[in-house]
């Protein structure tokens, strides 16, 4: 998956998406697991995951009737590269 770093920053600008991302950093989870950990519906979690996936920050794999979401290392690496570039300029 190609990561658009601007989309990644925008996706993480939302507090709920940032919390979802932080939970996925701990370990992969299903929509249901994420919804149980947050004060939002499963439908809302799915919409937030769609944005994170389109930004290249998460990926999913089928697991029976569910999908398991995890952090996409390439997406995270792209953010790190951009932050490192900023850091080197200071």
C-alpha cells in the first residue's frame, strides 16, 4: 500500500482515530474489540478504520466472519521519515 503522508497526518488529527491507532500499536484487534474499548459504536469504529486504512496506516486480514486490523509498518515508517526530516532541519 502506498502511503500519502499528508493523508496520514490528517487521519491521525482526529482524537478517536488516534486512540484507535494507539490501541492497534499494542496489538491487532477486531472492530468489536476496538468498539468495546471506546465510547463509540462499531459502525463509527469501522468508518474511522476506513480512513486510517486509506491513509496507509492500518491493514486488515480476514479471520472467520471478522477482520483483524493492525498497524501498517510502511505507513508508520513514512511518518517517521518525515518527522526525521523535520528534526534534521532544526
